[in-house]
């Protein structure tokens, strides 16, 4: 399966893994795909640099930092290559832990604190600065936020799977409006789990239990959708997150299909990547994606307790590496 020589490779369930330069094949039934594993790190455990089911990822390229939250209630900070830099424990975790992360233009780290119905704010050094949101279905309230994303203008979007809505805030954390409701109809949601922002400001939502992707304007007007439940090309099975690549294509993390799938901006399938397994290039319930302007893609490989950094074949990068996605991270 592998087309490159591993460096410091070991089994996925052993000590911390650091791997570079491995090629992996497309998933079965793909019309295209393939790519390279640039790096992978992590293994099961609560020690520094290890993970207990990592979920959210955020990448701060300006400060050369990567942040990961896992189900132990820890928020860990790494360099861009997976070197451990520090960690903190979320202020509350008895009911559950956070899921989604992103970086604001000011460099603050936002954490969707799912089971406490709020978004936490941290400094780049992991000092807790405050929070916004509260439990409920009224103005400025949310239920079980799963992800948070920031657009190029600083507007913040939060998806809640408890109230099946998308909430929009301004850069000062003031609630602007919300949209959505529970159901399978166009514009409705069943567990919205990931948000990505296109360069033009449109909002893509991974509508997990409806097994589809929906596209909205920044004001919440439905524009299009694609996907249906299944394992074939163009079909999805619990899409938990998505990322807009530098060429405008969209990569979706399919949690139950244990693969990534890439689409044109119009939702036409371009290929699948990976598949179930423990080797690098394979996945066990991939949860979160972060795309960078140079084409790198960070994946939280949750049940393999690790982070993988990939470069997918066929993804074009504009001159100068200008990203077509305004989304920083989940």
C-alpha cells in the first residue's frame, strides 16, 4: 500500500508516532484520489503529546502553532510538526468536553465547549480570556455547539447539534442572528457538525445525520446542497467536517465511512482517500479537517488517537499560496 519509506514508524497503538513521506491509495470505488502523508503524530494516552480521541484542531500559521482538544478535557498546543508546547484542562468537563476549535484574526483560540453550551476564548499562550453563549433556544443562546469558524471579515459561526441551528456573531462576540431547525428538508439540519467558509463568504455546513453538505449565503439563505447516505462516489455517511481547499474544491471527512472525499464546488465527486484501518493514510472515525493555503490538510484521526497531515493529489495551489477559503479551522 505504501509508496515511500517510513521514518520512525511504529504501530498506531504504540508510542508516539512521527512519520513523513508516505504515499497512500485512494479508497475503493473512487474516480480519483491518492496523496501523501506528510506527517503523523500521537498515540493513546494522557501524557503530553498523546491523545484520548482527539476531535477539534486549529492551526495558527502566523504563530506556527497547532491546537488539539481531546475527550480527556485537555487542550494541547504543538508546533507545526507535532512538537509538544503545552496544555491546559478545560474549566469544566464532568458533563463532556469540547469539540471544535478555530483561530480569530486577533489570534484568540475559540473552543466550542459542547456540553456547557458556550464558546471559550483563549490567548495563544492558553490563558482563558472568557466565553460567550449560554444554554437555550433564545437570542444569543445555543445547545451543544459542535464547531466554530471565522470568516475573512471576522464574523464567527457556531453550529449547535442540540438546537440544529447555525449562530452568527460579530468579531466582538455579539450575537447577530441564527438560522435552521430540526429536520430533513432543505435548510434544516440533523446534527450540523462542521462549518467551512468559502472565499466569497458562503457558508458550507456538514449536515451529519442528513448525510449531506448544504451551502448558504452569509445571511443564512440556502443556495444548494449535495450528498445522500451511502458508500459510493458522491455519497456520504455521517460527514462530520469539511474544508475548502486552495483551489476551491471541498474535502469532507466521513466519520462512518472512515474516509475523506473531495468534491468540486458544485458537489461533483472527485475522489475518495483512505479507508478504514490503523496504518497512516487510513482512518478510524475522522472528525475534523483544517486546510492551509499551501494545500496541506490536517485530520484528527479520532479512534486512532492521532493527527495526520496530508497532501491530496490533484489539489491546485494558487500562485503565492493564496487560500480560497476564509475558514481557519473547525
